[in-house]
């Protein structure tokens, strides 16, 4: 929801989104390796490190840039969309 709504606003945002999508793919790949491993300790450590950097990049770089370029109406729309999505997620 966030990436498609934000993509194409600035080249800096587009670059960050591309990096974050690559990281999402790396995380998915690493999780598969962890599930298949008899000794996943090293991979789990690597996953923790990747996730920490990823979350920091989103919070400190991407989110502020998005807040700068999206209108208040778009931000409210995004908030509603994300709220509906998280409400429908089941753990």
C-alpha cells in the first residue's frame, strides 16, 4: 500500500523504495534458508541485523520523505488504508 502510493514522487523516495524492496526479498530468502537449516543460529543473527537496518531506513529516511511530499489528504487516506489492512491481519 505504502510503496505504490509513494512511488514516483521523488527520485530519492524511488531509490529508497527500490532498496527496501530488495531488502524485503533478502529477508524472504533468508527466512527460507532458516526454515531449511538444521543449525539456523548464524542465519537468525543475520536476519536480526538486516531487520534492524531495514526498519531504521524506513523510519528515519523513507517515512519522513513521504511525509514531506504527500498531502494531508493522501496521508489520511494512507492511514485509513493501513488501518484496514492491519485490522484484517490475523496472527
